[in-house]
């Protein structure tokens, strides 16, 4: 039986905008969301296109296009008929060779942009045939760069892409150089090249030291290098003679065993990448570097995460160099391409799939979610995990135990019921070829078979798609759904008649499940997605993606999306540049356009709100292209070309630190800038970069970089990620560097005690951070003279003690803070390190027409918070802080903000505190991006959760102090415990999460690192740096002491007690307890009591110390007969506080 697609009942599902397949862009600058898909099977082809894009193919039959600079997937297209590309040369950006595919004679010529097979009728050796271009061995260079022609017998024959007339050439060309820019001929030692397509007079290059032997010239990469391969005398080796084909210079001779082949040459011509396989049944790939100067294999590259798999054939390609040769691209069997350091072989990044492949789905048990069985990405073992995705409960994911479904025993009631049910079943599946599939349907009741139908697909359902049956699902006695290896879903009735198709997956459909009532169908695919379909309309409702373990992405219509926080960090946007290329734009730049929290609940009907409109937001005004960036005579020269967004400001960065927000005030296309004015910020070796904005400043480019040498600048050595040069100091460099520390804490916000904004910890936190950084810093920076520490807070009693330790003190007023920043800008040098710490109140509100974070200084008055005019001279906004930090020449700057998010007081935090709000995170992140900061921010959502600590410090500060005290150090090669900044931040981030749980809080600090972030030490931990840190302390909360008759505190005794409790808590590590101005807190202590005042004004009082409402400790105090005076109130409150301290000490 055969079927045609001419039936009018076929339903075509609208494909969701190009996540895995190339989208049809109706407008030039329409963005699409980039999701971290990748290969989930061995990589079989690995090639660089002429514009530096990496093109890969895998056994998953996908062709991926990667942006190497951003380490992001630009687009992906499926290969036809499930084929995959073998190791071959990419002929220009759009062409590739896939030869020796078993079921397609002669191989295929594939357009890598669409994945389509290109065939045509051509004449070869007098015979006319319809064949694929694989016959012509493209990897030897026979195709022009535009795909119009290939060379055959001295004639330029029309190719199969664009066609054209056959052209005769009157010169003896032997083929096209890879990339198709030149035709070439090698005669003896002379290499001739004719430019295509104008066939200019031949360039002649003599290959020096040419061997007296014949052989075909083999090209490597884009044609800069080439070699002749000759057999060795022992017939067990091959001799490779290698040249730079641009100048004819011989770069070396390599003698290699016959099983080893050359896969690439380093751009310098000094090294080769050599590829081979081990012998035997368990074959493994071996990648090595051959040094042409020493004539030896000196580096062996190893798979960081090897798979326990056997290479069945030689399909795994060899490693290749990046365009600049700064890293090695190493493919592995799990589908990952690692970026390895060329000298050490260590991996510092990868191109890999984060999307999990779901093997089975079950949506029949409940309409409120799905059960899933996930296969580990790239795994060759049957290691599965079960999950339940609860849709109704706002996208919660959990691990569950999923037992394999088995038929109930025939003798049980369930078995008898099943046996008595008439049902359809598929009993046999055959897949003769990719274009043909068979299966047999039984209509049965128990053992009785009513009818049997054999369904045989001999006609292609979809052009070029693999029709082989992978999975199926049956609903009732009427509907059969077939999932194919090509990604389609086919529908049949009980008679086996085909009537509908849903298309959207790009790889094999692994599992299908009807929901209750067969209103929807859920499908899971090897492409890393699950899709929910509306069966009445045949339309796609939503696409779901699992990221790693319990993270998720929801993809809806019109680019709308929702995602869990960690998954969000992996997303980005891809924008067509209107010129045949693509640009990657950070998610944050366009997130507000398309981010739709609760999207899945809206699409599935749990939430009746209409979908948000993106009218006017679906087009992007693209920033200008930086066409040229050069440095000469201490000047920077730029040339811009406007695109749809016209030309706006251009920001200048030096070593990832913004120097100027706009160097293009005239919105010109050409810019020249004198760099001498910035020399106080410069190292010897520097990276200059610019970011170009569109006219509306709504979108900015990625950094465009160039190197700049300033001979008088400080020389900084060291690397980040093992290979990228960056101004990172080595141990020796610290001999000439200084550490500057500015610690700011604000506990008192008014002159009157008892105000609601006052805090317990900021003063002592700033003090202790200053002392701790002084201790560890002095061990690294040689002497106290090299560590400059300033402490600004509101506790003037600390001045004498701090200044005795060479730590300067002053009040934390805005004037003093700005003064200290100015001092840093005058004293600090590029090689120095600056650490700035703030503790106190932080608040986010609009100022200067945008959301900004504001630090509230000593000058703030409670009633003015949020009033932009009233607080202008009392707060430091993120814009102002950015300007202050930019004025400091030090390349390494650290900012720590342990500030609560608002001054609002609440009485109950049993439900946990909130994280920083989105606008605050955006404001702080933007500040970090502009200053090159290492930024760590606390996440207490309010004043109460900030103060709710058992440790005498804010949670973030307490974690940092512990980290510097040995908990977050790393030993160097000499065994010295170094306090590294990224290790310290990472430790503090995780530790705060644990500490917050002890107060029923939810806090997770935010970390943001510069573009080329590498760790660097800020001190040394040893026996001289013991930081005085205490463990958890008892916590005291607001007391309740009232008159026995009125049940009110007629004497304001509670206010005086609060003042004394807070005063004690501000002693920090020396305090007997911590105090939180809150009504109740789990495990905290509070005073409950009552008093009377007799006719003579004498006071009597009784009180208990209570914990968790059940534990009551009588407080013994001599308070009888006190006369009613202001002094007596202070004395009485002091007696109560002393009694509390005694009881807590002896608890």
C-alpha cells in the first residue's frame, strides 16, 4: 500500500521560530532566541568556514554553525535522509562534502545552510548522469567559491548550485584552491595561481627545497599551507614536505608512521596537529602536536571526559586550530568540541549541548504535567533519570521513581478487563530504507484478532526526511501516531489509512503520548525538545526544553519565552545582520521584549490572561558595524558602517574597563582618538575595545578589540583560562603593587536613637573587613606601607584603635566617601588592586530616568528615602559609583555590596526573604560591565532578613571573613595558602545560601565577573592572619514589657531596652548576642514582662526570657522600689539587659 500527500486532510504544523532549523526571516533584523543545543552523538566533521565560523556535523545528523568568539550556536539544520558529514573540507561558507554514505551512491553534495541535497545533470568523461557532487572529491579543491563551477579536464563545468554556461580556460589548471578563490597548477616546484573569477595573470611561487619525486599537492585549511606526502624507505612511515604556499617557504619535513595523518597546521607554521587511531577492536582517537622545530611529537591532547565507547570506523575527525591558533578544537565521542590550550592541553571552554534528551514521556496520567525519562546527554549507556514536570504549579521539576509499565497478569481483575477491551496494537515494524517504512496493525480483543493490516510507505511523505519508524502511540481504538527518525509525526486511522502529519522536530522522535481525551499529543525528540500539539487544529502549542538536570525553558509563539534562573543564563539572541550573516546579542539587551513569566500556564489554559503583545518589538534596530579598528602613533582609528539602527554612541574600554562612555559625540562614521590621555591607566600590554550603539542606545555590539603596546606601562604577566593574555599579576609582580581597601559601613542614619533605619552590623562589618583585608594583604604585599586601608562608618569610638593599626577612620558621609574615591584615583596605578566594600542600606528606585541602585550614606534621613531631590547629596547611585570607579587607574577592582534591599520593616520572615529584584541586578550588572569589576552583592530582600544573623555580622560578610580565614584558600606551587578573589566569591556565594537556611531565609548573593575574568590573589592566609571570628550566637528579638493595668508600655521601657540590645549587638564578635528588630524569629529569645507603678512612683517588675513560646526562663533582678525618673528608666532597662546576658551566657 502506498500513500500520497495530495490528500486535503493533511495538517501541517507551524514550526516554532528557528531554534533548530534555519528560520525563514521575513524581515532582516528579526531576533530569535538561542537555546544551548548541541551534538548528542560523536562529532564527525569539524571545519572552519572562511569567515571564521565553525561548522560541525555529528552522527545525530545535524549540521551546526557556531560563533567561536562567543562560544554560541548560531543555527542548526538537519542533514537529509539522516546522513552525516564525514571529515571533509568546507568549500566556502555554504558548501561541504559528505562522501561514502552507504545508502546514497557516490555520496552527496549538501548546502550547509539548508541541509538540502543538491543534484544536477552533468557530463563526466563523455557520460551524462544525474549524480551528487560527491563524485568529484570536493576535499581536494575542485569547486569555485560561489559554487558555480567545478574543474574537469581543463574546463570550468557548471556546478549544481547556481548553474551557468560551460567556460573554456586556456591555462592548465589542476583544480581550485580550497575556498575556491584561486585555480592552481603545480609543475615541478612552481606553483601557479589564477584568481577567480577574473582569471588574472598567474602568480608564481617557487616551493623551496622541492623533493625529486612526483605526488599530488594536498592543501591544509584555507590553502595557506600544503604538503607532499611520500612513502618512507621502510614503507612504515610517510615523509611530509610542508610549505607556506603564499611565499614558497618550506616550513619543515615531518616523518610520521603511516597510521598518523596531518589534520591541521598552526597559523605560525611551527606546529602540526596529527590524528590517528589505536589498533584493535576498541579503537580510540589520538590527537598530538608535532613540533617542526624539534621534529618530535611534544604534546598529546586528551579528552577531558572520555566516553566508554568503541569507534566503529574512522568517522571521528582530527582536531584543528582556531583561526588565530590560540586554542585547539578537539571533538569527542559525546558530541562536545573542547577548546584546549595548545601548550598544556587543558580544557578551558567547550561547545556542547546543555539541553537534555528525553527518551520517554507520559502525559496520560494527569493533565497537570508530564512524567519524563531523561537520557544523559552524549551517554552511550542506558542511564536514565525520572522526572515530573508540574505545569500547573508554575513549572516545578522534581525527581521521581518511574517504574516500567508491565501488563497486568491475565488472572487479575485488571488483566481480565484489559483482555476484554478491544484495542489496536502494532506488532511488527520494518524499515527497509530511509524512504520506506512498514508496520503491521492488529485489531484485537484478548486473544481474538479481528483484522490485520500491513502499512507500507513507499512514497516519500516529506522530501528528504527519514521515514523509518522510531516510536508509536495509540489512542483507544481509533488513532495511531507514528514518530519517525526524521522528526515527523504521522497519523493513521484503525484501517491503516494515513491522514495527517505534524512536522517540527529536526531529529528522531523518541516518544509520543496522548493526553486524556486525545486533545493533545506530547512528543519528545533527540533534538532536545518536547512539543505539545493541539490535535484539533494540528498546531504547535509550546516547545519545552530541559536544561541539564532540573532547569527548563518554555518556548512559545512570537519569540515569547520563560525559563528557570540558571537556564536563563545560557540563553541569548541571534539577529540576522541583513548581509547574510548573524550577530549574537546578550539576552539582557532584549529580554524585556519577550520574557513572559508563567507562559506555559497561559498557553495551557491554567492562567486566562492573554499573551503579551510584541507589536513593534519584533524588529531590531541593529547597531553599526565596526569595519575597521587600528592603532597607530598613539591614536585609535575607527570606521563604522550604519545599519538599520543608524549610528549612536561608541564606548571605549581598556582591559575591560570603560574609559569613555561616548567617543563619538558627532555620530560620525570615522573616529580618531588620541590615546595619550589614558596612559595613566595602561599596562605595557593592553587590550583596547569598543562597543558601538544604535542611535537610540537600545542595543550595543559585542566588544571589538585590538592590542595596544604602551612601552612605559607596567609589565603584567599571567593568563586567564590558560591562554588569553590579560593584565593579571604574578607573585613577583606584587613586589611593585599596592593593595588599596575602602570599607564603608553605615549603622546609624540619624542623630536620634531608636529610628527604624538603624542597623546593627554595618559598622562592625566594615571594621572587620578592613582589619581582615589588612591582615591577609600585608602577607602578600610585603609591608604595611603597601596596604592602604580606610574605614568609614558611624562608630567614632573605633577611631583610636583603628588608627593605631594604620587604618584611617572617618564618618561614612557622602562627602567623605567621594573624597576617598578621589584619593584612590590619584594614588592607584594600573598594577595596583582596589577593593571597595559597602555595608548598610541599599535601595533601588528611578533616578536620572532609569532604575538605579542607591547606597544610603550617613547623611540620609528616613523620611527622604526614595525622594530623588532630597537624597541627591546623601546617596550614591550606581551611575555615580560607576564614574567614581572608572576614575581609578587600577585594572583589578573589586566591589562588595553587603547591603539590604530596602528600609521596610516587616514582622515575620517565616516565608523567607526575597532575592535582589530584577532592576537592582540589572543596574549592578551594567555597572560591572562598564568598569571591569569583580562584583559580589548580597541578596537580603529587606532590613529584617539582612539583620537576622546569629553570627554578629551580616551573612555575606561573615562568609567572606571565614573564607579569608582559611576556608576559601588555594595552595600555590610552594604550598602557600593564597586568598584568590574568584575562589573567595564562589565560596561566599554558596556559604550564604547555607547560613540563610538557619533563619528560614532564602539568600543567594549575585556574582559578576569581567569579560576575561581570571582569578588573582588578594592576600595570604597563614599563622599571622588569624581573623577573630566567633560561632553562632543567641539571637534576641523585640521585647514586650507593659503596664499590668493598661497593657501598654506607658514608660517607653521597650525603646530603652532596644537601644541597649542594639548597642550590645554592635560589638560584633565580642557581643554576647545578636539583636534583630522583629517581633518573632525561630529559636530567638525575647523578654516578656509587666510592671506596676504605685502611688509613690515606685516601680516593681517581673519578666521572663522566652524562646519559641514554650521555653520560659525567669529573669531575677533587683528592681523593687525604684522611683519613677528618666535615670531610673535607663537603670531599669540596663538591669533587664544584664539579666538577659547572664541567662544567655549560662544557657
